[in-house]
């Protein structure tokens, strides 16, 4: 027993030519594309080709990206600098150059890891972290007064490192703030008005 052939099985679909970006479709194809009203222009947007990402950016994306509060950023900076100051005292006999070089990346990380709402606190907490970490390498003797004077003297002598780290934190904070503001402006912009057919 033969089964009758249906016309649907023999029907071949014609390939549609690819449309360029911003080409209006006909009302019939607009109904196929799922629009509600006839005569409404429907546009297909061509996908942008992916840009090549530099390897440095890929390496930075692999790093941890915590979001610290203002207090958390200050505690991170102070604890890290105190630990690095103790290591500097043990391994390098309290070298101020080593301590200053270690302070710069800690300043950058503190500014990068503070969440957007607390960006202002990063340039404030970084100098405090520098002062906390310099206690082990200041070399003060004679009790609390002698230690305090040694810390103040070390802060005055090594102010270049302090200013450099604070400048790095301030620049990173400014760049992050500007990027946040531009993102907000892009989201707040209204879309193009819909054209009526």
C-alpha cells in the first residue's frame, strides 16, 4: 500500500539572503519575526566582530576581584602593610626602599578592590596603612614616646613613598569613578524614538 506524498515534504525552503544592518523587513516578514503590528519596521542588527583582547588584560581578569567596603579596604591595607613591614624587618633589616616598593602595589590593590560606593575611602586609608606598616622598621627605642618619635621621623623621611602610593590610589579611584559615571550616563540615555509606518 503506497502512501500519498504530501506537498509539505516536497516543499523546499528558499535560502534568504543575509540582510545588512538596519535594513527594514517587509510587513510579511515582520509578522514572521514576531512583531505585533503590521507596517512596523523591523531591523536586524548585525553582530559586531569580537575584538582581540590583549594578554595583559586576560591576565588581570584572572586575578581575584573582591569588593571591599571602606573599612575592609582600610583593614586590608593596614594588615598587609604591617605584615610586609615585619617581613622587611626580618629579611632586609628594615630597608625603607623595599618597604616603599611593596607599598605601591598594596596601594593599587586597595584602590582596585574597594567597592564603587566607597571609592573615596581608598586614598584616605592608604596613608594610614603606610603609617601602621612602618612601625616595625622605624627602629624606635625608649618606650612609647621613643617609638612614636621614630614613626613620625620615618614618615617624614620616607614621605616620597607615601605620596607615591597615595597618588596611585587616587588616580585609580578617579579612573574608576569616571568609568562608573559614564556607565550611568549610558544607561540613563533614552533609546531612539520608535518610527511609525
